[in-house]
C-alpha cells in the first residue's frame, strides 16, 4: 500500500518538480525497507539484505570494494575525454528514420544474434523490457523514435541479450524456479555484452553498417563506417541515467548506491536527498541538475521500495567485461567472426558456460567457475580505457 501510494505521488511530483510532496511517501518507503532488513539481522551492513534480494550471496563490502576502484578512474576518463576537446559528430543519427525500417533492421540483428522467434516475439513499449513465460515463450520489447536511430537498435540488442539467456536454459529447468538468470547483474551482463561489447564494437559495424546504409541510403550514404562507430560511442555527461553512454553510466549507478547505503544506515535524511544528489552529480559528472525533475526525482524505483536494485546495472557491466576477456581468450577469432556477422561461436560459449545453468549457481559461484575468480573492476577498466582512449586519442 505504501509503495502504491508513493508511486502515485511520484507520478505527480516529477513533472511538477515538487520533491516536497513526494518526500513523506519516500520516508515511509525507506522506513519499511529498513524494518525489512532488520528481520535478517545480524548483518555486516543493513543494506546487505536489500542487496541480497537482487544479488544472492553478494555483500555491500564486495560491491563497495569494486566501486571504489572503478569510480576514480571512470571520473578521470570522462574528464580526460572532455579536456581532449575532440568532438564527435553524430547529427546524422538524429535525422528522420522510418519506424518500420528500424523495426526490420532490429529484427535482422536479433535473428543474427540467435534469438529464436519461434519461441518469442518483439513488440513496442514505452520502456524496453524482456518477459519470460516459459522456455517456449520469451518476449522482447523495443521503443522507437523517428529522429533517434540508435534507440531502437541498441534497445533491441540489449533485450535480445536478456532473451538469449532465458532461451538458453536447460529444458529440464522449464517450469521450475531455476529457469532463467541467476541474478539481475548476471542477466544484465548478457544484455550489456550483446548491446555494447558486440553491438557497439568496430567489428560489428564493419559487417552491419553496409546493411544499415542500404536500409537508409538518403541518411547514411555519405557517412563512413568509422564515423558511425565513433558516433554510437560518443561520450557526453548527461543528467539522465537512461540516456547515459558507456563511459558515464556507472557513475549514475554509483551515485544511487552511495545514497542508498546512507539511507539504509540513516546517515542522511530524505529531506536532504536533493542537495546530496546534486553534490554527487557535480563530483562524479561535473553537472548540477537545474531542478529535481532531472535530478533526484528522475527514477521511479525508490517509490517502489527497490533499494539494492540499482547496483546490479553497474555490476552487470563488470561481469560482462570479466566474461568477455575469458571469451576472447577461448575464441581468438571472435572479432573476425563478428565482422562477418557470425555469432554462433559466441552464443555457443555463453550457452555452455552461463545460459544452460539458469539459476542453479549463485552469481559469485558462477563467476568463480567460469573465470576462476570473484568480482573485479579491472577488466571493465581495461575495456573502457582501451576503447575510449582509441576513439578520443588519449594514449
């Protein structure tokens, strides 16, 4: 009841830029979440039970350790890119693009990745998501904008990654609690891998950009593949999390993680959230929201009581990078295969090591089995610094 009323209050508070009307609801939500966590005492940190709801077996101390390593280097990378002053032209992404042709191209990519349309379908939605009714019915949704080509393409890639995970579970797990992913972060590692490590790679567009040009000749005929690759990887700090690029996204997540921990231990009051939010946005991204609508009120998740949920997005990026390094070691010709539009080896590797197990193993145990170690920020830092160092000429 409290969360239902809080969500309704948020719906009205955000467009009105009225945090004060929402704050009493948020206080009740956080109070109930703290009471919930206390049912699981003793704990190392009150936030541990909240995190465990989404990442079984993971502790705040482990997340904090990798975030503390990640944060300063991501902040430094973003600042180095800004100081480099090497602008990326992306105006051609904002021309008019026929929705049906966007749809057709996205379906082509999903099929190439290995998504089985005999056991699923794609539909439109205001916010992309994947839903699984069983091994034989795993559906994806995508949103489309006529003047933003990348939204539908990368949304389809992202949701296809989620769907491939669920479609890849062992048939013996169907209609059991073990069907599907082991945690939100591991699930997110799959969607982020197909969206970013594959879909935003130079190798992918080497093969698929000619097809995209043929689909939209008037918009893209004079665009070079390397210019397109740089455009879809443009780094630009922004206020809104869902619009963030690869280099800045985790900073949005770590901001929320920091505040959630403080709220869990009651070291910050709800009424102080806007000020704390703005201070961290300035510290991490060099931006200060002009209002609460584009700041502390931008997400619906807290009104639903989803404390412990946000970190899974960044953890998914880290796990994807750990898996990617192992995959590249095991599949040395992967880049060439991706450039030829062939993804069977990659999907086969993921089926064997990740997908077939469903939720059989807890996240850290699965990671240990596959890469031989626990959660680490180092592979993702190598990925980010290498990729964007090349794009922006930082080396």
